[in-house]
């Protein structure tokens, strides 16, 4: 049962003032700073192989480790559990050499067999991050050459393979296997427990799904803590759903960080407060209004173009969002290679919208019916976009109904075209840095049934271009193929692309060392410390 907001904040404040559970003595407890209280959302499951969204990245970055990891902005791919890798000339055989000394939270050494188990588990569960690997990687082709060497043999060249490697958490099979039930790979247990090696470990005794997560520092983490300040020993993750309550909690010192979707109308308020500030970072997160291309009227190009021209991009970006975003013409973020340099965005033009609506109606598209747009009620921008769009569509004779929903509710409905909403509003964030993360997985029909491909767009030419782009080992050829595919997709307007995000996160001034990377939205705790 979900606890009330007031109770959640009270609990967060009380926990923030309490000593950490692992304090060894009264002297240690007295010297210890109160825990960091992180006010961001939690994923529906703590299993790092089960989900593929921004909240799950927080768990992936802090509780688990991968072979490689993205750091910095622009994000750079750096060795992590692996110290190096090699790849054959044909792009099929990849070998990763593990660094010595890395341990899981139970103290056992991380070996090549653990990496093999982790990738096989991911592929067998076939959820979320598996989509990036299943087309090219079979379980029998993942082997341990020795204790520190893992070999992957791909069925065909896959250029984004290394870029996608950080998606896969290396999990501890010795922790999971006693809890396996049938063929679930221990998923039920791992949804609320810890089998990681990351800089922080989960306290399963206090975990409450979607409501609270307590983390304690893993002092034996192989990367250590590079800064000279004292690392944060205890973290209390306490989601606060309502925007106004979340901002007020930050300003009162009840939480130390908001989520990374701070509304632009709250930026000045947070910056003026002497105990808080706003971190502003150019991200690679694209704001999108999806259209279900399998469901009339959106199976009609003119209907989709009607909607594309009826959205007031400048009004939303410049007035409602106060210019704190960057206009985006297509599915890829502007600061990513693979975009056509001459790509022109759709503009707000109600005359053109009416013309396309009239053509769609003449062709039999049912624009007279009520169109539903699902919003994420915990994220105010999705509601604001839908409300503005509703008013402008009314001027071209389209009735848009706003339906409150949640991220979990919407994404669970997108596994089938029949249950996917008419429209829904969301962001596509940086899970790995390659066009495959955006256009590749959003508009290739092989990914239908995932939330990323939930516009249910299909174009055989685009499918072919994206397949060739992901299998080519020539960067120049990949860029040409992605540009051609992008031009076709944008011309057919399966969705409405609005902006590339400037990431806004409210922070307490006692929280230092915050480092932003588009992968993880600045949620990696290892670099941070607290000042009194």
C-alpha cells in the first residue's frame, strides 16, 4: 500500500537525522553526518536486468557495475570491471579482460564465469536491456576463456556492441541461485534484494517498493573514492510524487536532491533559496509525444502531419519552459552524430494543420472521435504539454482528452498495439551513446512490443537502413545510413519531437561533488560528499 506524501516526508526527515544502521560505536555515530536524502523516483523493480528506464539507471550505477561505464559530459566510455578489450577484424569476436581485485558485496571475487552468467540471465529473461543484444548474441556464444577473460562471439557484426555494454549489470550468481523459482532466474527475489558489487549496497530490510530505498557505502568497492572529502556513508532514497511538495521539501532541507525533471517555473525559486541550487546540464534526453501508428487516425500520414503542425513548439519551449531547452527536429538529440545537418523541424502552423486534417478526414480518418493522450502525472511537463496541445487542437476541430497515468502504467500497456494509448508523452533518455539508442530502437519494427518502439511505426526501407547501420563497421557509412533513415522518419512524422533537454536538478548546497553525465542523469553517488 502506498504511504501518504506527508508520512513519506516525515519518515525521510526522521531517517535523515538518525545515525546509519551500521554505526559501530556511539563515537562513530556522533561523528557521522546525517545521511543524504535523495528525492528521485524509484524503479518498479531493483533487478537491473528487468527494466530499462531512468529510475533503474540509478540502481545500475550505484548498486551494480558493468564491464564499461559512461563518465562525464559529453559521455566517455571508460573501462570499469574490465580493464581492456579486443575485437576481431570482422567485428564478431570480442574479448574482455577483467581487472583483478573487484568483489561482490558478499566479499566473493568477480570472475569471468559471473560475467557469463549475467549475460545469459539477461538474454533468458528477455526484458528491457536484452533488446540491444538478442538480435546478435546467443547464450552459447558467451564463454569464460579463463578466470579473467570473457569471450563474446556475435552472429553478425553489431557496431553498437561496445556502446551498449554498460547496460548490463554483472550480478552475483551465488547470491541469486538459492532464490530461483522455476525458470524465473531469481527475478522475484532480486526485485527487492542485492546481488551487486557497486559502491553502495541495498538494505533489503527497510526497502519498500516505489516508496523507500536505503543504501550503505560498500567500503571495498574496487574504484574507491577519488576525492579528498569524506564519502557519503548512507543514502535514503525517498520519492516525492507531487512537484510542489518535492520542491518545498528541498527548500526546507528535508531532501538533498530532486529528480532531474525540475519544472522550469521552479528554477528561480530554488536558486534564490540560500540552502539550495539548480544544476543545469545539457543532456541527450529527447521530449516526445507518441502517436500509435497502428490505430486510426494515426495510420494516416495527413492525420499525423495535422498533429505535428498543431503543436506550439516555440510557445512550449520558450514561454512555458522559459528557453531552458533546445529545439529538436527529430528522434536523435542534436548533440549526437548521425543527424542530417540540414534537418528541418516542424513548425507551429494551424493553417497547415487544418489542411492536413481536412485531407485526412476526406480519406476517412476518424478525426471526429475523442483522441486520448496519456500523461505522467508525477511529471508536470507532460501535463503542461498536453494541456497546451489540447487547446490548439480544438482550434482545428480535434478533441483531445487528457488521461492521467504513470510511467509504469503506460509502459506496461505498450507491449501490444491494441493496448498502447492513442498518444502518450515521455522522454527518451541516454541509455547508451549511439544512434541505435534513439532512432535505431524507436523506429525499427523488430523492436515492436518495447516502450521505445511504441509508436508502432513500420517502413521497410527504414528497417533496412537501420539494420545496415547497426551491422556496418564503417563509421562514415553508418552516419550516412542513419541520416537517410532519419530524413524518411521525420518526413512521415510517426511522432512529435519537441526538444533536447537541459537537465535541471534541484540540489541542497551541502551536497558537493555532483557530476553530471547524460547516462544516468547525474545520479552516480560515488563522486559526492556532504558539507555541514
